C-alpha cells in the first residue's frame, strides 16, 4: 500500500506533493524505517509517537 501511495503521488505530479509525513506510534517505527521513512528530528526519539517523513524525490533515484 505504501509503495502504491508513493508512486501515485509522483505520476504526472498529481498534487505537487514532495513529502509524505506520519506521526508513528513507537511500535510502528521499524515498519516505517524499513519503508524508507526517516525521523524529522531527534527531539521526539523517546516519545510515544514520532514524526517521520519520506521524500518523494528519492523515488527518482530508483
């Protein structure tokens, strides 16, 4: 599903989006990291949720 969403927003620049952001629960963070998301900052590293983002421009490098 994530791969579909990532590709959907880059085909013909449908929305002008550059980043996908999530506020992930701590238990879900490994899933997002595995799928190319990175932490927005280090301030929330020990919080119950963490802001992560994926740069859609990285898909062009594949």
